[in-house]
């Protein structure tokens, strides 16, 4: 079987369907896609809202709740206890399939009728202002996370304690402004750390402790600006670093950015992988174009996936097999296609949304729990269901849905963006594929007009004390003006407040008060991340430009000929090495 070049019907760019892709489509019994991988990812991400929250009323019990849907949503929104209760029946919204209409137009009508759960918060305590989390306690503005305690303002953190303003954290404790770290503690303003302890402004260190402004370290201690010191010298030098001063802290951040740019960057972060491409994944075999995952086998185009086998085109999935074109699915799920928010222990679903525990053999259904053989929420006898589903698939090909821009949706395409329950700028898609309002509406997609920020500012950022030692608890609960003043594309809240546990962190760890609101801080961190796309590049190791400390395979002169797929685009400033040169130089 040969590869084929196709034109994406969304972005109009060329993309290649590889022989291995075709083998997956045969296994899934689906036609090849008409959207390229990046457009497929963007389309799925529109079906997941993580960080946009609203105050509204539960449409069943009428209590005030926090929800990921605004008060003017077309469909009812229930609090968690009401949604999981027996006070309503998803089957009561069922309707017979109408072969005179397209499938997606009928599904859209069902979307506008069936109640939705306010937030995805499972088995959590004191975590009201969070979303897409499980088994957490005392967390505030934490999203896409699980098994955490006492964490604030963070994203994609797992099995951690006392984490604040951080991204992609696994089994860490007491970290602040840290990105991509695991099995570490007491990290501050650091990135890409493994098994670290008491690090400040460090990048790419493993098994290291008590270091400041250092990078590319392995099993090192007491490094100060990348130079080894004895314990006494280090203690004296680190005592002169004052992160409690906002002015000095901003200087350290600039110094760190310069050090980061001059450091050696591994072409991809991976551990224990075989025959795989992507970034930030581990314990993986035969994975292609996979990002931020672990324990993956025979998978392609996965984002935030783990415990996955024989799956393709899934963003957010944990514990799945034979899944294709899904947004948020997992926990012992099998054979799920073209679906959103389907978990746990569901099987044999197609074009379903928000279906839960034990549901199986569903097509085009919403909110079904523990039932079988449903189409558009109407339950059928097994034989009738199995006879009707192939007819609907055939009708989807013969009478396809066509969206506002002429994109054609036959059987085998994920849900159209224009029927999503969220506006584009409420979703993951806006975070990873940012567009302006004009661009979004030009595509025929929805944009949510943000309410005008009119919070009364108690303290201007310019009036905050430069040093945390000069701040007292009276600042807690006061509205502080954000430096951006809303003049940014970062969902700036204009004003923000500092919560008590946050203030104690700043005081005890000698950290200057922030001048940006939590949203702006979040998006400033995002700027430091790579994208979920791979680029073909040549190794940057070149004796004419870089001073290496060890002899490499290309000896003592000339540039390394190795090429690789990496998330670092060629126009980025990072110095990116192949695996061989990286191991020779860093280890």
C-alpha cells in the first residue's frame, strides 16, 4: 500500500496519508479523513472547554453554580448531583431517525435539548473553581488535572501537592512557576526537570539539587550560574539572590530566558521509547506524532494520552483501546469513534457526547448512562439497532452535511465545529490554535462575546510594594489591577485577587507579588511551550558555531548530518541537537 497526498478541505494545504494510516482505517472500518492532522486536532479541541467558567443557576434544582456553559446556553445545564441523579431521563429526549434530514442536523437538534453537566469534577473536595479534574482536594483554578492537593492556578498537573502557577507537573511537591517536571520538589521558575530538588531558575536538569540559573545538568549539586561551588560558597551566593523584589525578579527572568536560548535542547523529550515520534512521552512503542503521553502502543496522533493501544486521533484519553477521532475519552473504554466526553467503561460508541459508565452500542446519543442500543437517545431492540446503524452510515455518505463554508461531512468525519456546544474562544482550540474574532466568524464558527470587565480596582500594580517583605495580609481579597489592563489576547480579567494560601507562599518563599492576572500568567507560560506539530530539522551541533566539551560522531569539525522530527520549528531560537549529540554533550 502506497502513501497518498491529499488536500485538506479545511486549510487547503497538502497532507500525506501514510501506509500505516491506511492500515488503521481498515482496522477501524472507516474511510480516510479529508482534514489534515492539525485541522483534525483543532476540530476536536473545539469540543473541550477547560478554563472558561461562568456563574449561573442549575436548571433543575435552581441553586447557584459555577459552570463551563454560560447562562444563555441553548440546552439545560445541571449541577453534578442533579445530572447524575434519577430526576431526569436521557431517553426521554429520544427521537426517531429522519432519513429526510442529514445526521449532523438531527444531532444538533438533540444537542440543543439534552441537559449537560456543569463541570467535569469527579470525587473532589473544595475545588469549586476548577474543571476537568478528578480526585483533587483544596484546588483553585486548576484545570485538566488529577490526584492533587493544595494546588492553585495550574494546568495538567498529576499526583502533586502545593503546586502554583505551573504546567505539566507529575508527582511533584512545592513548585512555583515550573513547566514540565516530574518526581521533584522545591522548584521555582524552572523548566524540564526530572528528580530535582531545591532548584531556582534551572532548565533541563536530571537528578540535581541546590542549583541556581543552570542548565543541562545531570546528577549535579550546588551549581550557581552553571559553575560548581562547594556548599559554603553556594550558600553565600544564593543568599544574595532576592526573588522577593519584583524589580530583581524581572531581571532574573530575563537572565533565565537568555540562558535557555543558549542551552542545548534535545530534539524531543522522551524516555523508554521504541520506533516512535513526538514529544514529552514515555514507555511507548510504535507511536507516531504523539505528544504528552505515556504507556502507548501502536498509536498515531495522540495528545495527552496514556494507557492507550491501537488508537488514533485522540486528544485527552487515558485507558483506551481501538479509539479513533475522539475528544476526551478513557478509563477502560473500547471501540469509540467520532465522540466527545465518553468515559468510563463505555464500548462500541459512534458520534456520541457525554455518555457514561457502562453505556455500549450507541450511535448519535447524548448523556446516556448504562444503556445499550440507542440512536439519537431512542432505545431499540438489539436486532433493530444493528440493522438501522448501517443504513444511517450509508445515508451520511449519500446525504452529507455541508457547513457554512462548504466543508462536506460524510460518515468518517468528526463533528463539525459549527455545531459544538462551546464557542471557539471558550475551548482548547483557542489556546493551541489562537484566532481572532474576525477569523473565527469568517470560518462560520461561533465566538463568545466576553462581558465587559468593570471590576473596581483597589490597588494599581504600580502601587504594589516592590518587595514582598513590605506587603501584609491586608492585600488578601483586594482587587489588584492587571498590568495588561485587558489590552491583550490572553482573556485578561483586568483585576485579580490574591487568596490566603497564595499570599503565604509569597511570604514564606520570598517571591514578589505578581502583577498579572492568573489568565495572563497562564498564557505567558504557554508562550514558552512548543506546538503540537513536528518539523524536519538538521542537528544544530556544529563545531564552527558551538563549543562542545566532548568528541561527537562527526569528530571535531563540521556540522552533524543527522536529521529528525522535532516540535521546535526551524525559526525558533533554541539550539536543537539530535539524540546522539545531545547524549554526548549532556548525557
